[in-house]
C-alpha cells in the first residue's frame, strides 16, 4: 500500500537530553493530534526539525536522537543555529509572516534570509526524497516550507503532494511586494492539492497565480503546462472530544483535586458571585490585536462604570519570538497598557486585568475556558484561530459568548459569535456590553449551534477531507492524462506515420506551433519552427496545411518560403500552395457596423484590450488586460452578444483570451473536410489547441490522428501538453 508522509518545520515531539539520556515526548498540539492519527494509519513518516541546535551536539548524540525518534516514526532534519536564525527566525518569521498578515511595515527584505530559506527548504526536500517512494503521498505544512513541493515534484513527479497553509494568503496587492514572489508561488505549485483555511485565501492565491503566471483557472483547478493542480478551502478543526471531556472532568473533580488556579477562581466568585470573567488567550504577536483589545476594554469601563469592580479580563499571553524588535516593542506597549488600566480602575479588592505572560498547562487552560463568561478574540489578522473553537468545545453547560474579529479565518464558521472589526475599538467596547447582557437562553441557542458545527468538523474530519481531496485530484489528473501521448503511444503513432504513403497534416498555429504572445504580431515563426516545417514539407508524401483563425496576409507572409497550404479565418479562405486564395464558404459582412461599436465600448472600459478586424470576423483580444477584469468583461461581452447574434446569423467563439464574432456556418472542421474531399489520403493528422479546433477533431473522428494541445476535455484522440511537446512530436515524425 502506498504510504502517506507528513513534512512540517517542527516534529510533533519534544526531546529532553540529560547527560547521556535522550527521551522523546510526543506533543499534544492540534496539528500533532490530527496528523498523528493519519500518518501512522498510513504507515508513513513525519519529517521535520526536532528542535535542537545541531552544532551543539556530537554526531553520536544526533544519531541517538534519530534512533529515539524512530519509535515515533519521525525522521529528523537537523538544523544549525545559523540556519534557524536565517531561515526560520529570518525569512519565515521576519519576511513571510508579516507580509502574509498584511504588516508590511515589519517586513525585513534580506537576500541572506532568502538564500538560507532556499537552502533549508532543499534540506527538507532531500530528507523527504530519501524517505518517500514512487506512488506515495506527502503532505507538507505551512509557510516555512513553501518551496518544498516543487523541489520534490521535480525529482519524483509520481508522488502526490499536498500543501496546507496555516496562515492567511494575502491579496495580490500585498503579495506582489515580495521580491521573491514568483519563486514562492512556483514552489507551492509543485503540489497537486493546495489547502487554505478559507475561500478568501484561496481566491487571493488564484489571483496571484493568474497575474504572475497567466495560467488558466477553471473552477478550483489550475491548468499548468503539464499538470492540473487543485486548490480548496479546508477549515482546520480541533480535537473536540479532548476539550469537551477535559471540561466535563474538570466540573466533576472533587475540591481537593482542583488546581491552585481553579481554587483562586472559585475564591473570586465566592467573594462576589455576580462577578464576570472575560478571557483572551494568544501568543504575544502583533497580529493578535492585543493592544486594540486592551484599549477597547478601557473604553468599555469608561463608558460603563457600573461594571468597574465586577468584570475582570484574564489575559493569557504566551511569549513568542521575544528577541525580535517588533515583538519587544509590542510587549512594552502591552505591559504599559495593562499597567495603565489596572492603575486607573483597580482597587485593593479589584484588579481589572489579570495578565499572565507565560504559558500554562492544559488543565489550567480548560479551567479558564470553563470559568469565563466571554471569550474575546480580536486578532487584526489570523489564519484560523483555534482558541475560539477550543472555548466552544469546553463550554459544557452551553453558555458563554464569543466576541470575534472578522479578520480571523474562524469567523467564517462562527456566525453565532459577536463579530467585530478589530480596528473599531468603540464597536468592541459595545460588544463587551452586549456579551455580558446576553440572556442565557440566547447564549445557549448560539452555543448549541457553534458546538454542533465545531464537533462535526473536527481535526480528524479536517485531515480526512484533505486526504479525500488528494485522492480526487489524483483521479482528475489521471483522467486528464488518459489521452496523453506517452513514449509507448508515440512509438506506435510514429510507426503508423512512417507506413503511410499519402498524408494530410493539419496544423493550427497559435498555441499549437507557436506560444501565445501578448501582442499577436510577435508570435511569428522562430528558427526552430521554420526548420520543422521545412522537414515536414520536404517529404513528398506530406500535404501540410496551416489551419488558423488568423488573417490571410499574416500567414501568407510568415509561410511564404514553405510549400504549405493555408486555411485561414477559421475556414473562410483556402490557398493551395502556388495558387490564388479561394473562398470555401460564402459570407457577408453587413453585420460588422452593428457589432463593432459594442466591441469598442468594451475596449474603452477594459484597458489593455483591443479589436482585431479580419475579413469576415471581428475579434476582441484581452490577453494584455488585467486578468480578472478581462475574464469578467469577456463574460459580459458574451452575454451581450448572445442576445444579438440570433437575428444576424453570427457565431461567437471563445478562444484563448479572445472573443471572436464571425458569420455563422464557418468552421475549421467543415473546411478541412472540403479540403480532403475526393483526395486519397491514407493518413490524416490534425493538431490544435482550442475549441475552434474541436470542430476539426469531431469531423475527423476516428478517421484521423487528432491531437489536442493542453490537458482539458477534448474530442481529439490524443493530448500533448504544450507547444514544446508538439514540436518534439513533429521532430520525432520527421527525423
Ligand atoms: C497558526 C495560525 C491557525 C495557547 N496558549 C497556551 C496554549 N495555547 C494553544 C491554544 C491553541 C494554540 O496554542 C494557538 O493556536 P492558534 O490557532 O490560536 O494560533 P497560532 O499559534 O498563531 O497558529 C492560526 C493555526 O496555525 C492552525 O492552523 O489557527 O491562525 O496563526 O491550540 O490552545 N496551550 C497551552 N498553554 C498555553 O498557555 N497548553
């Protein structure tokens, strides 16, 4: 059975080294729990950094660490202090983290960081390549390892690769700031399935892929030259049962077994039973909106003095990246704000904010969740935010209210929370009042819905859904590749070709023989193409016809030195080699004055687009337009045209970044059939890339070797992935 492996920056374990003893303890974090059940079930390995500085350990110690990790099916990538500084603390946390969370003012642009990021990603990829076998599946996690998918795919194309990003994916306007934006995107696109927490991150990703690479995207599938990649939203869940069971146990625990923290909390409620607790838990990070939250709490007490002495904010803030300047500044700001508020409203018996700057054990976390009336989660940006889900799971009596930032991914799933804009302190202050005043009945109604949803889509379901996604993309890729010309198929086709004595060869031009250019006039044949055509026509057994939507003059000029026939304007005109142009279908142009103004209005409203006038058609080109606007306008234009064309006997054709309006009844298929009619070809071959060529493929059916360029659906019998592959194929025929 093929295996499933996990790759993440950190291994889900902690290592204690005491004298010569090395002990490995499995971690209990959300990702660790969700993934452990998966990779062990599939007999795979977890590849990552064990959290040690490799320079401080002897080779013998490192070997013993590796040995100890075997029991957890882990494979370590050992990193030196320098690598941690530059790749992890540097590029990951000082460049990508602020950029992807829209904190552009905190970004460090360092070439040294980038070089290290590449080198360490390669180290992870190399380790993975040692472990994985052909046909295995690998799931790579998060922003520290964005280059790894491509590094693996380029060496082992038959490994199915998943990539999940745990933080937001920013909009193109922010992503484009990064000097290494194309390399990062290219790296992620090495995966077959790319997962995000929300649809918004997914669409930002698509927008970046469109703008930076121009790849075609249909629904949630990206069409690379030789592969289909799928992206989707998989909102991460938590181990619901773990939290709800722990909370239940906590309620039922006898007094003597309760923790000191719990006893303190009970004392607090004993002194004044009407006291209310608000809880916040997060890492000390500028993305988490801690100062905003504090200022809003201050404003709340100022606006509602009746709550002074009655409401306490418990703020658990876990130290994080505390060597970094921006984090140091944040810590000072938070310390100062807490001091100010406590000084302003505090009394001997009342401290408005209980501030913990440390991490607490799991059971304390549960006690805090269980005892707090309100959870205040106000990040300015947050990929998901699992604390919100953990609070929900811990509310055994189904009460409690969540104040939740709309900027956290989790807000998409928690319509029952009080949703706030974290930059609107007035609104947050008011929401505290609303939360504290919310009737119990309403709290229960909301909490029941939140619990049902959080329980249903837990971390196990999340990982299973992702794996389902991987299987789905494998199937899709398989079906797209079904008609692909493999080496074996090629051999057979070359044999058929060689055996034939009288061949008709139909070749579309743009996207088939020559790649698309921003300006159509720049796509003239290069030397390689001239060479291929020369060899094709040199064989007396070949009748070669270029069959294209282009105009007469251009193709006549470009192919004047070759003994080829030309069928142009989608089949209106034919020029047998050495003869004059003849019309294959009779058409008129009386419709043009009616349609041209419509296209002109689209040119005016779509910068970069333009009109090409052919003898019997008008074409609106939008390749140079801003991609999303281009797509949008193309749909609008099609709509508008469809209401008109019926009466005028016109056809609207959608090509690659073009909309073409032409007289009805013209198509490449009919013209190709006319051309071969009454001639005795014993081998017919047709190659083309877009749906105008599908007419030709359908007409020829099984009578010819029909080849579609690209991997999308087709009625052709075969597929080649790109212009380069077409050229290779033609060379194989003639050489
Ligand atoms: C990234 C993304 C995304 C916190 N304090 C203590 C403690 N915690 C636990 C919480 C929770 C976890 O840490 C924090 O998870 P978050 O999701 O809130 O945030 P990040 O660490 O920033 O994680 C985030 C996540 O990845 C998953 O994809 O949701 O958006 O930024 O589980 O309970 N645990 C213990 N003591 C503490 O003091 N034991």
